C-alpha cells in the first residue's frame, strides 16, 4: 500500500508543478513581445516526463521516465492546422525470473505521429492549443531470455499503433519565439505475442496509456 501511495503522491506533485508553470505563463503574458501570426509554420522542442497510467502489463513494467521530442507543422488561420511529431522515451529495464526461466529487456520507444493542432489567443501574447495525432509506436532494444524451450540474447523490436491527445499554452517572447508547457495522453496498442517458433522473442502484446508533462520551446517561420 505504501509504495502505491508514494507513487500517487509523486505523480500528483508533478501535476501540481506543471499547472503552476502554466498559470505563471498566463499571468505574465501582458509583459512580453508580439504574438505569432496564424498561418505560419512552427517547430518546437519538448522536454519533460512520461508517467505510465496503464494497462497493468505496461504500468507494472515501466515507471516515470524522461521524454524529449520535436514537433513541426503549420498553424491554421481557421480551424485545425497540421502537425508532425517525433519523440523518444527510454523505458525501464525489465527483469523477471521464475522456475521456468528468466526474461530481461532494455528498450527504448520512438513515436512518429501525424495529426492536427488548433489554437486560440486568450491574451495578446498567449495561445492555448489542443492537438490530436495518430501514427506508429516503435519499441526496440536488447532482449535476453532463458527457458527450457529456448534461449535468446540479442535485439528485437515491434511496431504498434500510436495515438495521442493533448494541449497546452504558449507564451510568445522576442517576436518569433515561444515558450510554454503542455500536457498529453499518449496511447499505444501492440498486438505481437511472444513466439519462439516465429523468432518473436519480445513479449509485445499490450496497450499503454501515459501522462506526459512537457516544457516547450518553439519558433515560427
């Protein structure tokens, strides 16, 4: 019970800190430079943390991890604009053993997503935005397995379906630059079961749901 409560409090404190950053950005908006015009292209770097929310298979195997990525696209003058995103998350090592053998993996996750983004100015230099994207969720890394029916020590990978919804706030500074924060819920769906006969050593049949808290630095052109 105590570890679960500690994990809950850690996640709660990160959410509170994240919301504080968003509030600070909004309250200081009036003191900064010109807003970015709609219809322009944009590129942004994101850096923060990923916290697993489920399902149990995913949540039990992974803890909070760092995440970084790059997004680019076009802000729409009306409606939703275009967005392309690439991000990377180093996942936790998994070590499992029983009377039937042992399993170890050290994986990383890369997501390539395409979707839409829409925003609105809530103050002269502040834009709130929402985003939705769909694409590929790719995991790869080292896998070491020892069982009575076979052994494997090498690299393996799997590609699943990736989806994401999110939103945030951007504060325009120094003309073409923006800083801000965003929150997102990445989802992934993998369907590949472990099968030694088919040389599929990575056990990659799971769904994952995460909470991302990200700081953002962007520019327009």
